[in-house]
């Protein structure tokens, strides 16, 4: 087993707004999930990845698990795109010891996530 974590789902209330937010902040092109109200984050092979999705009974949360999103080499750029795309910076860029740097943000839907770079 290469990774203990293999997938994550991020619930959203407005799928188009969330897709715009994550595409801008992470500087990625997200792929629509056929037959579902969701978009998958880019990944290759067995890389850890996840999706944003809209489903009755599933709601964004600012308290629960904290997912760290890859902003390798472009953390400051990612942070700069948070607020113009409807998010909020909760904790600015800060060191996390030998694990690099991160910022904790709230996405356009109200989910608390972290942006990470070495």
C-alpha cells in the first residue's frame, strides 16, 4: 500500500461556482464526472485524488476533516486567488516544520481546506 488515503469527496452547494473556485486556486482543469453532479481533480494512475460533488443530504463543512490540496511551487499564487474566487483566508501562509508551508482557507462553498507546498 503506497498511500493510506486514496480518495476524498468535497461536498458543494453550487457545482459551477465550486468548479470555478478549485480550477482557479489550484490552477487545474477539472473533469466532469459522467452521470454525476461532480468534477474530479486531475490525477494519474493510482495517485491520491478526489472530487467535488453536489448531492442531496451532503453539505459543506468548516469543521471536520482538513484536506491538504497541492499548491507545490505556487502557494502564494494559490492564496492570492482564494478571495477573488469567493473564498476566505482563515490562516495565512505559515510553516509546518519539516513538512513545508500551508495556508488554511474556506472555499466558495464553506468547506475548510488547506493549500500546501514544500
